[in-house]
C-alpha cells in the first residue's frame, strides 16, 4: 500500500500561497532544497492604509492557521482567548495573519505533500527547523505586501518561532511576545520527546504497508497522551480527575487505545483519539525534531542589528512544568547580554500548567492587551515624529 498523504484541510477562510515555487525552491537550514512550498494561512480584520497594523500569530506544536472564529457560526479556533473582537489581538484593530508551519499537516507543505517523484514525501520529507518556519512566514508576508508588523506573538513552539524571528529580524516588528516559550529544550523536555518518538517509530518498526501505517497511527496516539502529561500540571490533573473511576464504568467513546479504569485514563484516551483524526505522525516527528534542535543563543553574538530596538514581552506560568519561568529568565538574561531589554511577567494565579497560555487567565490576557496597546502608542508617536520632522 502506498502512503496516500495527509489530506490538507479546506475551508472558506483558508487561503493558500506559494512563496517558493518549484523553480525557486526554499533553501532549508539543512542545505536541502524544498519546492514548491505551499502555505496555508488565514487573515482577520483589515489592513490599514499605512499597512502598519498587522500582527502575526505563530501557532504551537499541534496548532494550525485557525486561531479564532471569523464569525459566530464558524468553527472555534485554538486561541479564542487571545484573538478576536475585544481580545488582546483585537481583530477590529489589527490585521491578523496566522499560517501553518512548514512540515505541518494543516495545508502548508509537509510530509503529506507530493514530492518530486509524484508521490507523497512521507518519511523522505527533509528535516525542517524553527528558522525554516520563520523564513517561510516572512516570505508569505512579503507576498502580501507587508514589510513591518505591529507584533509577532506566539506560545510554546510559537514562542520559539517568535524568539527566532526577534533574533534574526528584529526590524520586522514593533514588538515580540514570547509566551510560555523557551530558547532551548531542557534534558527533561528532550526526554519526553524521545519517549514520544519511540512510541511512534517503535509501533511501526519492521513493518510495511498498511501494518506500518496502523503502527504509526497507534504510536501517535500514545505520543499525544505523553504530551498531555507535560501540558497539564499535577495539581490540575488532581483537581479535574483525582482517583475517580471512568464515568459510568464503561467506554464513552470509540477509543482505539487500551481502556483504563480511571477517569484520567479516559481523558487521555479521548485526547489521543481526537488527535488521530487531525494529525499526521510524520509531521509530528518533524515538528518535535525542530523543537529539540532549536538553540536560540548557541551563537554568543546572535542578535541582528535594528535601528529601533523592538519591545519584548516574555510571559511565563509558575505551574508550567514544560517551559516554566526559568526558561523565560534564561531568555531575558541572554537578550540583556546582547543589549536588548525584555520584560518578563510571571503568572502565579493559574495551576493549569503549560496549557494556561491557551485559556482564560485574566492577568495574562490583561498583560498581553497592555503590551499591544503600548505598541500602538509607540507606533502613533513614531508617525507623529515623521510628520513633524
């Protein structure tokens, strides 16, 4: 059985661009060339006459180009608390762009896409990095005629992209907000991803055809369960589930995984089953590999010059056992060593864990809102200076 690829999503709000056609391929960090490269993206709001009110939202590991609803009847997005009318990234005030990353499976070129031989790339898809993701997004913006952003905002893997963007191209935006992010994976982070990789590859080992495909899918379900344990804190798991038995004592959904006796097991099984319906195991391997190899400050002098230093917000959550406050402290110290001041805000109110950045945490959302409004004021003052000079 030939791998048929992951179906790219379609929707009336999804747009597609090809910033790197076949005759002008993308040069990846690895030295490999990839083309054509298609990018799936969505936009919200209106670009103002000065083309200066654009905000780019970078998605996390399993996100996509749909952070929020476009209207009341639309499918909910993954960052409804942050993006939308009256939210910090206010779609009445900003022109918002969000794009699926290269290597993903939500419309942007990845392992699901057709390769040079006419068949899907599958496991032959070249290795991508966080820098490659940023390069593709910048090419998308160039095609849209946007030269400068009001802000780049992202959490988790999206925070890695935001940090990479800041270091390579600080002149691209007035401000950068790195939320629940890191400059590099810790040994603990690497270990969790090693187990996830083993679950996926081990389940498909020494197999081919449909057996291998079934193994990859089963392994991805297990990997998703592992990841959820890092996204939630011990306190939140205890509060939500404790030692409660599975509801009704029986299965409540058609899980393909082993059914456990406890409610927390049922929750993990449910999360795994949902994930299998929307994600490609090969993309998952690509993206966790990009996260593992990301090391923002590996070069001691790494920070491009900018005529006007951008504002930088780092936001962390004390209950986050994946990228806790110490990760943001590290970023702040490294940026300061390069002459750039960053503001680090730490939330102590939520016990949710890493996923707090996706949820309604009032202090966090208020901080993000103030940060963006301050950028608006700075941009307005800059325009006034230009008019009067």
